[in-house]
């Protein structure tokens, strides 16, 4: 035990005597550990951001869509379109869906006396706002009665407001969508940029009845948006909807579904799978730099052993055992990589802060990333320090003493 | 009372094998060195004096024959035991000092105590200081090795060899890297230490330095050629005088 303490002292002395070399040796580990912490944390940050976006999509979302097939890069509609009847059947019979809105989606120009803007018009029911958690910040949403009566009313997003009613309240104003006049009754809360940089505020929302009658030219829908009564009933809602729609579409047991149901849970699962893969991948790449750092340590330690051959010979001659030399060099390597690890942690945390300040991309420094980075550094210190240390310990004292 | 034998060898041989070729570095060396002796071992290069020193110093093992150091039969010892024997019983002095660079004289002298496993030394710093005083370097203990002259460095090495109070001081060409004046200084330190009772074995090829010893062993081709007591031993004064005459 006492011998170990003495050997520690010897190792620290050697590190202190070669400050520059020790720092350079650590550099690889510092960068490696820093990179591991930063990439893993970035992965975590991205995951969290995507999760937030998904949960911001709506409440217990169940999306029912026409079955689509992808052929040669083109999206081809395969199943039957969703009809008004489907909507009514689901609305009446569903136990687990608390809310449901059909969607008739049309691309169009929105025109006012002050400007115009290409936009997307969503023809929906009054339940749409609750399902997708879209808040109305000015005015109010249209009502069930408005939908029934196919009133020419609409709500607009922030982008439309900016383009068409700069600086004024849009409420009560009229806009034209494909020559059809709509009265603006509400302004939707700003959503910001979506994934891929799409503008989520460039939209007009109107009763589906009006959109179908005046703009769409079809009584069918491509999508229904539903909301399950609770998070743990999303699965039940999916099964129930499947059964009801199969019945409505008169599908035989051996026929495939001609519609597709995606739930929020599934979206979350898929994206978390993707982001997890991303995190692991980034971490793996960063680990390579750690291994390179370890090889750096081994390199310097090997050079150091050669350079200090005579010192080792002297130590052996005056009574050091092989194990003393082995532990001395091993401790040197481990101390270097552990110190590099600690500095690397600081580097990683500071790096995360810098990225946050520079890009607004918040990266929470993951605790387990620190543990992985530091643990890895220590293991590398032992693994890559062992070979040079053994080389030193196995030196023949007679040859080592004479080494020039 | 019988005088203690520090070194006793019995038919000591060392054969180096280099492929097919066998080199007989030492052949049947019978050597007894008693406590308090000061022996100079001489011989031309290839005479086997280094090999003998390595075996005496427990850095190498004989091919055959027996070697007893301070009452311990060295033959059967394993590597760790040899290391401990070196640590406890031998003080090494090397031609090129072999001091740790960028390290103070004190730390260098302490080094053997770092590897002491007997726990017999309680205050290594005090012991190291005392050893440095013995070689006249009391005012240089915190100097780093690169701040010391060759003669001073060799005196640090001697202090390092003294610090663990060994049974035997083993010097390998201690004056090989020094000028005559410093060589005489070092030889004089050996004489003083010997007078204090230290047993010293010194390898040298310098006759003038060997002349400081009490006994001279001359090796040739791995065998003892002559082994005799030195009659007119040099002293510091006589050697310096001679040095001044010749230069």
C-alpha cells in the first residue's frame, strides 16, 4: 500500500517535469471527451426538440388517411377516398375518439385589397382547433353552426395577416380565396418554422362544408384528424376506427385496409428511433476521436519509455521491481487521460454553451454523456498505457543502464 | 572473531550465447571480498570486468557457480528478490552518473529509499541530506542535476549509493567521465568512506585511480590474472602532486 503511494508520487513528479509533453498528450483526450459530450448532448437536444414538436402537433392525435403507395418516387393514391359518410359513421359510433375533423386541403391564392399570398386552405370542422391545439389569439373560431350552414368565414395564420393586413386587425375584413369572398373571424397563434423550414403560419382555415362547396369540387376528403379521449386509449381508438372503416368500406376479411391510420404515439416512436440512431452514430464518431487520443497517449508514452530508458535502468538497478516500473508508467498514463477527461468535460460543457449562444439550439449537457466520456478516457488510459508500461518494466537493467 | 565476508564466489562462470557462438565472459572466478575492503578491479575491455560487476551487482546471474552476497546466496533468487537485494545491500555508482534530469540532488539521493520495502528508513529526506553532507554537497541539495558540474553530479551519485547504508558500494568506472582533478576528488571520497568502514568494489581502467584502493584484481579473458594488495597507495596529496608535475 505504502509502495503505491510512493509510486504515485514518482508518477506525478514525472508528469510535472514534462509539462508541455503532458499537456500535448492530454490534448487528444480533451478533444475526444469534449467531442463525445458535445455530440451526445446535441443528439439529446435534437431528440428533445423533435419530441416537443411532435407533442405540439396535437392532443392524442389519430390521423386517418387515404392509403398511399410510393412508386418510383411518386405518391400514388391506392385506396378509396374518405367520404362524408365515413366521417359521419366515425363521428356517431366511435367511443374512443372524442373529437374528429375531416380535412379538405386546397392550395390557393389569398387576396385582399392590400396584397396577395399563395397559401393552403384547410377545410375542417370546428373540432379541428382542439385536435391540433391551435389557439385563436384574435377573434374566435367558427362554430358547429357555421360549418352546418357552410358560412364563408375563415381564420388566418400570422403570415397571411402580415402579407394581407399589415399592421391592421384582420377581424371582420374580407379576403378572396379563388374569387370566393371569406370574412376573417379569427387569427391563429403563431407556430414558427416547422421541420425542414416550412412556414406553419401560412394557412387559412375554413369550414369544410364551405371549402367543399365553393373551392374543392369534391365531397371526399384525403385526411381525417381525430383525438383519442386519452393518451392510453390511442391504441384502442386506432383499432376501433379500423373496424368501423372496414365495415363502412365493406372490406372482406382477406382484403387489406384501404386507409392508413397513424397515431401520435407511433410518430413519437419512429422519430425517437431515428434520433436515437443519430445520437449513437454521432457518439460513435466522437468515440473515434477518443481512440485516436488514446493512441496519442500510447505514442507519447512509448517515446517517453525510449527516452527514459536510462532512467528506468537506473531505477531497476537501485532496487525498483518490475511491478514498480509498470505501475509508475501506468499511473502516468491514467493520470494523463483522467486529467484530460476532466478538462474534456469542461471543454464539452463550455462548447455546448457556445453552440447555444451562437445558434439558439439548446443542448442540455447529458449527465450520462459526461460519464461515458470520462469512463472511456480512463479505460483508454489503462488500455493504451499498459503496453508502453509493460515495455518499460520488461527492460533489461544492464542494457537500459547503458542506453544512449 | 572472523571477519565478515561481503562477497564470496565459487567457480563463477558466465557464458553468453549468440546463436552458435559461445562467449566465455567469466570462467571459474573464486573471489572473496571481506568487510572493509577497497578493491579495484582492472582489465582491458573484454576482460570480463563488466560482466563480473553485473553479477556482483545482482543485475545478471551466473551461468554456473555460486555467489553469496553479505551472507545471502544469490543464485536461486527471483527477479523481485534480486531487486530487493540490490535495494538493500548495494549502492551503485555509474560512469555516466545516471541521475534523474530536472530533479533536485535531494530527490535523486532519496530514490533508493522510494523502493525500500523493509520500512527501515523513517525519514528519507533527513537521510538523503546526511548523505549529501558526507560527500560535501550540503549547500547544493536543492540544485537540479543539470545545474551541477560533472564532479558534483558524481558526488550526488555517491550520496545516492550511500543513503540506504548498503553492505557494498559498487562503482563502475566512476571517474571515466571526469578530468584528473575531479577524479582524484572522487577517489579521495572513496578512501574516506572506506576508512569509515564501507566496503567498496570499483571497476576502473585508470591505474592512478586504482592506486587509491587497498587491493587490486586484474582480469584477463574472464579469469583472475593477478590479485594483490597495493603497497604504495595513493593519497589525495600524492596524486595531486604527481598531477601537477606531469601537467
